[in-house]
C-alpha cells in the first residue's frame, strides 16, 4: 500500500516528528470500498485524486497512519469518498460500521434532496457528528461554474444542523475558490443565519495558490465561528494569511487521505496548481492540467503529499510565531472540542 523510502524517514525524523504533537486528530479523511460505488460521476471534479487509490478500507487507512506517523497517536474523522444517491446508503453504512468498530468520529455524506427528517434519522442512527457535502451533488442542470453553496448544502439541512449543533464539512465550489464573492457571501450568511452549525471550510477554501485569495482573509477576519481545515493544501503563504486572519483556535489539521499518500510536490503557475509526480508512477497523466511528471534526481527527492502539507504548515507556523500550545490546539484540541460537543440524545 505504501512504500516508506529513506527520503521520507529523513524528513519525518528531522523536520516533522518534533514539530507535531503526540496526539493528532485528522478532521478530513475518506474511506470507501470500490464495490459499494455505483455509477458515481466525476464530471464536476478533478480526476487526479482517483489515481492514488481505487479504494481505501478502514484497515488500509489506519495502517497508513502507523506508517506515516511513527510515535504519534492519530485519530481520523472519517466519511465516504464521492457518493451519489444510488451509492450513498452503502457507503455511509460502511463508514458508520467502521466508526463503531474502531471508535472513530464520522460524518454522513448527505444528498441535498434528502429532507431534514431523513438527514436527522441517518445521522442519529449512524452515530455521525454531522454531514459532509459536495458540489457534484448539486442539481444536474446547473453548469459547474454556476454552482453555489446552497445548491448542495440547502437551507433545510442547515436549519437541522443549526438546531442540533452538528458539523457541516464544506468544500466550496466555483472557479474563483476562496476569493469568489458569492462563496464568501454565502459562507458568512451560514454563520449569521445558522450560528449553531459547526461549519468547517475544507482546504482553506481551496486556496491552493496566491491568486485564489484576493481580499478573502480581510473579509473572513470579521467572522467569529467558522473553522478552516488545511487538508490537501501545501501553500505556506496561504496558511500564514489564515493564521493571521482567524488565529489558531479556528484552524484544524486535515489531510484528505488517501490522496495524501501521493508522492509529489506542488507548484503554482499562472494561478493554477500543478502536482509534480515521478514519471510513470500514476500512469498516463499527460491529459491532466494539474499533473506534471518529473524524473531522475528531482523525482527521487519527492516525498508524500502528507509531508509536503505539514512542512508548509510548519513554515507558516514559524513565521507567525505559533507556540507549542497553539500547535496542540490546531492538531488536536480544536477538533476534539468540536467532536466532543456533539451528543445524540
């Protein structure tokens, strides 16, 4: 499943092991079995993540942490990979069973057409802490570029989450990403109209390059409650702006495993991110604008996406003067507080 090379051991031992707290909660992770996916379309999402793992069983998931984080106690919050109405029940059931067997927090992947009563029943029966939503579930007639948050996280579900104090894990849509004015307006509207929702903005709002930001952090500096995970992001400048805007109490470590198993390094060109990967490791990537192959000495130096994300956050933490207690909050305490605040019955 995962080859640990000398370059990985060296980076972890010399740069990450001492930086990371002993206890970690990974707030953003996916598990699924391929046989449970039924006709899940990927026409609104990037294709490269599917090159990393055809499936990610709970056993593989936990083994990955053991290999990547020796000496650390890592607790993931789990939810399915991409779903549709046809596969949602099976994939959510697998997550619920895995959560119960291993004592892990979990989220329900919610279909926007489900009524509030349906979502409430599914969350309570499955022991979930809230819901994960995604733009691919917005109505099919909407062009991808016109999808808004409320098209796949509808008000009736937000009202339910508000009433119970449950989590909404939100991957924002639109090509403008975090700087998009519609996204920013609706994020703020959720916080104001549904203050009980434990809103988590995934991937720092998909701000993978500087061009994705504009004045977003000036706007978000005025928010009070929403939290941000920095999963699948390696931009230390973005992390620095996030820390300065909202402080360490509203930042959560997330990975987006299993795609963080990818061996890569990310760069930005003309405002777009590109994953540099070893030649041939992930098949033919010539048609993917977000992928570029490298070889020779450059390829040999590549480590895991996971370590690249953590190294980037370490650089931002050092530049902003975060101390040990701040890191304990970001990597454990903030997520623990959210998870423990959610009770059923």
